[in-house]
């Protein structure tokens, strides 16, 4: 489960499927952050970067890959920079 933070407000928790739908519906903003709630002892926060790389919107495949990284708790920024 993931929580979205926007303007000092918390929304969620949401499943990965719900977040994926929000991405497809452009309801996730560049300023939003997502936190993985599955491990409460080590809350990981990811900058969503508007789900974009270098200003280009991710394709559906890219969104699925990004969501996969979030689900696995992988730092997707380091994966994408390789």
C-alpha cells in the first residue's frame, strides 16, 4: 500500500493498481511523493517526478516498470539512470 503526499496533505493508502489508474488519469502531479507503507519501520518515500523522465511522459510500459520498482521497494531513479 502507498500513500501520496501533496501540499503537506496525505492521501491514501492506495494499492498499486489504484495508483496505476491515477497515473493513467493524470491525477498524479510532478510535486507528489509516494510512500511505501508495507514496511512501517522503514518508510520509503519516492518522488514521483510527475512519472516523467527528462520532461517526457512515460509510456504505459514505463509506468508499469515504475510501479513495479515502487512495489519492490527499488530506487527507480538509480535504475533509470543506468
